[in-house]
C-alpha cells in the first residue's frame, strides 16, 4: 500500500503525485499540524487559509474516490505514527519541497523510517513553471539578472512574442507602469468570498488555539477552493487587468487593493497554477483587447519575478537566510504588529497587513522595506516579520525578496542597487504625505519627514560600497554638492531619528 502525502501549500489536483495515484490501493495523507503552525507566529488569516483550503481539498479528493487520512495532530511525526499503525504503508510518495526548513525536516523524517518503506519524491512542476534543477540551471553563472532569466523563459515558451522579437518591440513595459493614481480612476472591487461552515470551523479553531498570534479575523474573504480561486482569476482578468499595469505602483489612502490581482495566496498553495494564470492574462490581449503594458507587467511578476526568486533561493540555501552585508542590527519596532505609528505612509502600509494579511508590492518594497533599510533594522527580523504576517509568504519567496531585493542584505547578488527612496518618491506615488504630520519637503526641522535625512544618511554611510554603482552615481553627485555643514546636520538628524525610533517615539 502506498501513502501519498500532500502538504498545505501543494493543493493542486494535477500534481503528478495525484495523477499517478490509484484510488483503490493508495491512501492520501494530509496533516493539520499544530507544531508546524507555531514554527513562526503566523498571521491568523494565513492559518485560516491553509487549514480551510486543506480541509476543502481533502473533501474534493474524497469526492473523486480517494481514501484520505486527514489528521489534526501536534506534529507531523505524531500524525505519521498514527497513520502507520492504521494503514501500514510500504511506499511513501510526496511532492518536492522548496522551502529549506521543511525540506530538511522531511529528509530527517525519511532517515528515521524503517528500511521496509521506500520513498519517492515527485515533480512539483504544476506549482512552478520549472523543476528545481531547471530553475537553478537557468540562472546560469553569476552575476545573475532577472531580465535575462525572464527573456529566456519568454522565448522558450513563445509567450508574448512576434517571431523572435518581443510583442510590441520591448521586453518590458515597466516604464509605462509607474503612474500615480488619478482622480476618477475606477478601480473595480475584487471578489470576496463568504466563509462556509468549514471555514467558520477553522476560524473558531484559530481564534481559540492561536489566540496570541498577530492579525485580525474580523473579515476573511480569501479563496479556499480551486473553484473560488478560478472565479477570482476570471474577475481580475475581466474587470481589473486593464488598469493593473498603469497604476500597479500607486498607493492611495484607504484603497488597499487598487487593481492588484490578489491571486498570490491561491498560486502559492496550488489552487491556481502559474501556467494557467499566465495563459489567462495572455489570452486577454486578443479576447478583450487588454493593454499590452498591463498584460506584460502582470506576466512578468509570475513568469519572471516569481520563478527567479525561487531559483535564487534554491541556489543559495542554506546560508542565504543569514546575509547582512550592510550590518544593520536594530530591532524591528513594535508598531509593525499593531500599525500604530505617526508616519502615515507606514501606518497605511501596515494596516491592511494586520487586517487581511496583505498589501501590494510597492507598499512592501518602497515603504516598509525602505523604512527597514533606512532605519538599519535587522534583515533577519524584517524577513521573519514578512514570513509571519503575509497570506502569500513562504520562505522561498520571502528571503530573496526581502533580504535581496528590498534590503540589499546579500550585497547585490539579486539586484544591482538597494531600493531606497526619500519622501519625494512616496509623495509622487501616493496621497499619504497630505495626511501626515511630517513635512515631506523638509529634512531637518522638528516635523521633517524621517525618510529624508535617513535617505541621505544611508547614502553617506555606504559611500564606499555604492559610490561606484552606475545606477546610484547621480545620488552621490547630489550629495557631494551639499556643503559640509549641511551634510553634518543631516547625519546628526538621522542619528537622532534612530534614537527616537529606539525610544518608541514613532509609536502612536
């Protein structure tokens, strides 16, 4: 008898593990493990999503005729002992795991199995476009470039191509996708799903068993089944893709979703495959004349960014989780868990995370990541917070995205420059500054925006590392033009701001 073990982020009916299964002779094992949930203090909404999606998936497998051994247990080991006693398997199969901690845990588990049980690890291709070996191979030799990685995948898959050239004459339309939101732009609301009885039962479990975990459960609206995820994909393609591209970097007070797809939570647990999402977006070019800049920008996030992040993670783990070349070691402030800060841009970026375990990529990168870099927050504390708080967070995507892209803690392995910015960028891309007690035009006054002095302080502190970086040369020319007294005043102001943060003065 064979046991086919499915984990909570592998909920896809086209897994080879399931396609090759025999309902008459195989048993599907699924484990809702309390100890796995408390490896980190995960956001309550993330726990509800995983547990509810697992329970729904188990029911769907039963409807297909499979025997499903679904166990709620303290640990995977406890669940396996109970499963083994009941079913006495001689063969164990599971799908390849990307996250390093879980992969190592399963390897240790395998080493302790009786030699009478054979183990096979199946392909995870429906969950990703490339196998693990293919992803690492496509990275090639260092220095790595996401653009090169992305272009090769476009060519290989004949996606948005006109012969051997990119459709529209450009590989990327990113320059067209950086506009602030205009008055009167109609951002269609995303589809929300009402919790059914299964989800309500899980909400009760999480509220009682994980009461001390962060986040709110006042409203839970995420897709927990493939059918719901497909409806969410269709709604995005039909109503929201058109304005996604142009305004994907915009930020508006109270507008938490704009035209973002909100599909990452479904893709990252298998309810949707990246391949079908990409094909749906590409088809919208012809079927509904969706703008090319929107379609290309959306596809680049999945075909390029998502696959590239995983490839870097696979190539660099273990060890990547400890990178900290800028030697930032300050503690993450308490308001990251309650959102109560006097800085409006930070508060508005934290609020939706606390309420729904999500915000969009510019809030993640150019507000929260930028804040952590300028205030010299520990990269490991920052990455842990992202891993715990986001509905779509997994180790394989958080570490390269936070440590590499947002914080440059890997020294430029993933991206060529740190994504830092003063208040000018936030003011340009949002309406936050108009509702903030700090003055976005000022760097030195009592009410000066902290991002300004800290931005120039970062430039000065890391001059030896970045002054030769072509993409940062203009910043260093501007810094050099300031007289010495001005430079000293900015550095002094930045030091005072860091002390104020440590003293809790930005906590409302």
